[in-house]
């Protein structure tokens, strides 16, 4: 998926001459078969998360019920819980595949947990699993909305569930007006960016590489969507702190990737010493490094201070619903 990196004369890393040849073409069908064990593990994790959320709702400890008390019935709202479970496993798999991607594209560590070829295959298969989990998360959310809109005819219920879930700007209730379009943006970017790898021989390796960098945007949107709309991390308590903590290794690897890029053309250096580098390009790279550094510092401050944007639990629980039914 990425060229092998070797040490250059100056001690920095650079693509080896062997890897400047056209990369071996990898078929999507082969990766789909290779992803089956990974997808099976994701299903097991999703089932475990679902059981945990179901048990917490039954016990009365669910943060979801604290946000929306009308949902205090796991037997009725099991599709919503399953949507949450797919969302959490999807975010976990996205976290893993982004870490693998940054590990492979940055400076080569002294030791890797497996061969580079194996890690690249894991990166591809976890990416495919992540896309499937994201779609399952959205699909179960739509199914819950269809079940909920009992006052509508079936055709209208199906359209309402589809539009609220998949049409940007359609959902019109509460925090979802912002959070759901952010999640939709993550899904609609993830699919093409993930699948472009399999047609890179048509669009060109350089074009694919430039587009693939935007995968980090998908991950940022996914985390943002979760922080805004994940009722299990709605309040400023330990689950939200853990979610913030998990972003530290991602931000640190991204900063390392930017500060020590494998390709000489991406190194910053002094502008007047960089032949063929324009001022706008140099400024963008410098700004990217500064932004990544600021993110690392910001994450440390958030975790250390405890001010992570979480809401305070209200003294009286609200009685809001996803959509207020129109009076008949």
C-alpha cells in the first residue's frame, strides 16, 4: 500500500530504489476475503458493547437514559443500542487503522510488531471493516427512526428514517442538527477515500497519495460526531476523558509523521534552500506542523484540566424525544 522506506545517506528515510517500481496491484476481492477474520472480531466486539449498553440501560445506570429518560426500555430501543454499539466499534477500528497508517507512512520504528507487508494488509482490512461498521451504525439509526415514527404511513416512515440519517441537513432536532451532518461527512468521505486505493493504477499513485491524506479528516469528523452526539460520553465523566486520551497517540504519530516525513520533497527546511518549492506549499506544510503540535498540547491540557466539553448532569432529567410528534 505504501513504498518501503530505507535509510538515506543523511540518516533520513526515503523510498528505496526497488520500491520506485510500480506497486503490485492488490484486488479488492482479495482484501475482502482477508478482512473476514477482522470483520468477525468486529462483530464480537460490537456484540459485547451492545450487551454492556443493554445491561446498563436495564440497571438504570445508562447515560443514554440520563439524556433521554423516555428511552428507559432496552427491549423497545434495542436498535438504537445496536446503532451505538456499531458506532463505538467503528470508532475503535477507525482508531486502529489510522494508527497503522501513520505508523507505516512515518519514520520507520526500530521494531515493528509484524512485517511491513502484514501491517499494510491489516491497514487495508481494518479500513474495509471500519467502513462496514460506519454503515451499520447509520443503518441501525435509520431503522430505529423508522420504528419510532409510528404515526406515519410505512412509505413515509421509510423516507423519514432514510432522510434523517443519510440526507445532510434533513435531521432537525437538537444537537443532531450539527452532529449528524458531521457523521454523514465522515461516512461519505470514508468510502471513496478508502476504495481509491484499489484504482490507484488508474488515477496515479501521486494523486491517490494526496487524496489518501484526507483520511485523517474522516477520523477527526468521526471523533467530533461522537463527542457531540454520543450520549455515553455526553457528560464530563471518565468515559469522555478516556475518549480524549485515546486521541493522544494519534496526534503524536501525526506530528512525528509531519516533522520527519519519509519523502525528501515533504521536508520543510529553509524555503530559500528548497528548489522548486513554492511559498504557499511551504507555508501549508509549516502550518500543518504547527497545527499538529497545537493539537497535542491542547489534548494534554484537556486531559490534565478535566475541562473536556462534557455537560453537567442536570438535577432533573429532561423528557425530550428525538422528534416531537405533531399533535393530531
